[in-house]
C-alpha cells in the first residue's frame, strides 16, 4: 500500500517519538507505511500527493489564533507551508486527518473562527457524536458518547458553512468536523491513551503549559479515565483510505 504522511511539529524528541509510535500503533501501521516530516526542524519538502494514501497532522505547540507578532519565525513558516499544502488537499478532496492542531490549521484555512473561547484544560472529556458523526465512515462502529483526552488553548467557535459537524462536548461545541468528503479535523487527540498522556505530561512539565508542581496531580487524574474509543478514528481513517 502507499504510505501515509505524518506532519509533526513537536520540538522535544521524546514527545515526537512517542507521538509517532502512537500513530503507528493505533493506525495499525509499520514504519514504512507512515512517513514522518518534522516541520519544526526544517522546511516542508516537495510533496507528491500521488505517493501517499493520506496526510495526517499531529498535535503542535503552535496556536493558530495567536497574534502574528507573537508567533516565531518557525511558526510563521509552518503555517505558510501547511496552508499551501491545504490548498492542494482541499482542491483534490485528498484524505486528511488533523488531530488537535488540525482544527486550527484546516479550520483557519476554510474560514472558521478559531479563538480561545472554548479552550479545555488537560484531561478526559466526554465526546458526543452528532447524527452526521454517527453516519460518517471514519467514525464507524463508535458509540454516540465516549471519553477522549483534550487539552487546548484555542478551538473552533464558528464553523465555515461548508463544514459538517461530527462531534462536540459540553465545554467545546466543535470536537470534530469534516470538509468536503475526505478532510477531517479533531479537537480531541485520537492517538492518546492513558500512558500516552502521562508520558506527555511528564515531558512537558517545564514547558509552560501548566504549573510544574501540578504535573503529578495531572498524571494521577489521567489514570482515572478509561480511553479506548478515540483510536478507532485512526483505525477507520487508515482502513478507509489505504491504497
């Protein structure tokens, strides 16, 4: 089969490797089937879409809705490169799955309002599928409600008119949406299980996302949840689009 392409932007090697391993595990992929480009490390190379089954964008330290003057040169470059790639992906209705940062990237590209109105703290959240979500093939076999891990400063306040809302939560009205037939974005993390979140909290305890002294409490809180359903988004996406 043609590989999938993972576009990552986590600067910390431990976090980047753990994220990559999670996409391999829950996508049911071998390393040869998931090519990775770390955007924070250098420019996006020329991408020939016909070489890939689909494109996945992982989570990111970047916040799309930050004022331009607060963004680093690397973030500006990454945003330009992703926007250019999305021009092609949307035009071709090419399979795309953006996790967390996908809402900011695909949403911004399509004219959504992305701001800090509906940010969520780090932890487990009950996700509810809409009727459209229940009927969508990438959410095939999933229950109407399930627990997923979230943690984000920004979210989608207003969807673009062409988007289809697939999932929501009590504190965040847009947890997943689709553009055209084959482009998806989730606010929750489909790759994160309990061990993955605990690892990420440990790695980022001094990164400014939360007070360092709260790391142990956050890890203990994460262990109280059972998170098994979100990974089906990855499995279904891979199964649907592998060619």
